[in-house]
């Protein structure tokens, strides 16, 4: 029986060392997307909430993916290597949409929206803490966590 997994690919975040005259260059401090995912899941449960809010849509994606794989098998005589590939893509897109459209913020979960999101703190920008930065969705600072989200089947 195949098992659906929801998680992130392990990618390192890095913070550039200080630049400028008279400052010694230090090694970059790193944390991985896996560590960030654990922190966010403990605090806000984004992946768990995604499953709970969208399990019917996920089931429909799986049905469509399997139907497409069977159609391919009937036309070509062999099953595709990954019968769940289209469902995996749809699940990933759905999670990213949930974050970018601030769906979790409307659930009344304590701490959401985050203060950093309300203040517009974004490490994508040259001045991440500038007062005139626009408000951003919670749990999307650099975008790396969201971009590294993956769904896959095993078994």
C-alpha cells in the first residue's frame, strides 16, 4: 500500500557574514529547511493543517492521477514510472497556494499572523526590517521553506 508523505527537501539557509570596513568575515550561520519545517510544524502546524483542510482535494488529485496512469497503460501497454506524479504536483501547488493566500491566518491559530509578517520583515529584500516593507504572508520569509515543500509516495 503506497504511503503519502508531506515534507520538505533538505536545503541550507545561509545568512551572509557581515560586510564592511573593519569587520572580520565570519563563517555563514546555517539552518536547514528541515529544521525550519520542524520548528514551524511544532508552532503552527502548517503541513498538518494543510492535510486537514484539503484532504478531499488531495483525494481527488490521487483519483485523477491514477485514472491518467491507467489510461496511459491502456494506450501504451505499460504503466508510467510514477502513477502519482500529477497528484504530487497538485498537492505541492496546493500547499504553496495555501501559504501565499494566507489561508492559515484565517483559522484563528495562536500566533498567526506572525508579527514578522505584519511588520513586513522579508529577507528577500535588501533591507529586510525596513518600516515601509509591505505586509507579507506568514511563514514565508525567504520563500525557501515554501519552495522546498514536496509530496511523494513510498511503497
